[in-house]
């Protein structure tokens, strides 16, 4: 009887690990295939155009590798495609990791209470978007999320607030227990409760557009840490984005700059929707 592991080995035979920010070179007629997170991606080069196809896969909590391969011809199944005029004669394609355009509301599976005059650091694994860039000028074709993001509204009422993505997390307090997957970035979030009463952390608004992405020698992606100071209530907080990654990440290099820069006047700013 063939085991699940044997079946997976047969399916992935001939495939190699994918890598962010690495130029892959294709010949006209080649299709670059990827499996990562909950997504399959096909990128095809033709004489005068690029084509991109993708679809979602069944969720698999055991998946931890990004698999890719290059072959001739089109995908065998009838998949919807996006076509792009070839911007130049360059035949390289690069896959860049990027944080989401919208803030990400992080919801711990189990709420976490931070006692008065205490602090903690939680480690959040944030899902990434894949930016596909092609040609000699690294022209951007599109960005696609590596899983279907859920939407939520964060604000005081239906008129004041903002639209955000939403994701569940284990809100781990020990770094070693965070799963290391190439489609997630690790963000350390330090929460300082300076109130005279406990702070119940049921959800947390992570400002992902302010976070850059960095890669260490093991290929893991990290963002700078975020510190939140809660002094006068859950509806008002001060936030600070670190200038670099924490020492535990190891020697890292910048892969993708933040989409937005913090407001002028310093990294600390008021953020009245930090805890929803």
C-alpha cells in the first residue's frame, strides 16, 4: 500500500525549492510552475507576451516547502489566464515577497491577557503576497496573495475606520515554536501595558504597509519589530516600528522595502485603531 509520504515524493519528483528575489530565465514556450502556501502558479513566456495563471489548492498544514519546476508547454488544465505584453526582450522572471497593502488584523485563536504594568512579545507569522516581475527592467506584472485574504472593518463606527485584512494566529510567545515557511514573514510584536488594569488582547491591527522584508542566511523572512504602548485605554495606543530586525533573526539583508514610510517626526505615532 502506497503511503501519503510516498505519494507526495512521487508528485514532487523533479521539482526544486523556490527562492525569493532570484532571477529565473525562461525560453519562449517555457512555463514556470510553483506550489506554495495554498496556491499553484504558472508563468509562461511566449515570443511577445507573458501569461500568468493561478488557482488555490486544498489546505495542508504539513506543507512547508515552496516547490517549483520549469517545463515546455502550457498547463494541461483549462485555467483562466492573465496576459501581459512583453515589455522588453529580457527573459528573466523574479518573484518578490511583499507585505499586504492593507493593515492586517491579527486574531489569536485564544485571547491573551497582559496584566497591568506588564509587557510581552508575541511572534506573528504574516502571509505574503507574490509580486511577479519580468524582463531586463523587472517590470511588475501583478501581485497575488498566497491565500485568499479575509476582509474586515476596523473603526469606531461604520463611518470612521478602515478596511483591513484579517487572519487568525496562535500568537506564540516562544520564537522557536513559530513554524518557518517561505510564504510567511515573522514579525515580533512587543506590547507594553502601562495601564492600571489588565489588557485583553483579542485582536491586534498590524500595520503591514509600514513593514519591510528581510531575509537571513537560512532563507527565512523577517520584518522589523513593532512595539505598541498602551497607556490610557485600548482605543488609543502609540506605535513604533524598529529600524531593523531583531538579533535573533541573524544576519539579514533587505529583500523588499516597506510600501509606506512612517509619518514625519519620528517612528512613534498615535494609532487609535490598534486594538480594533
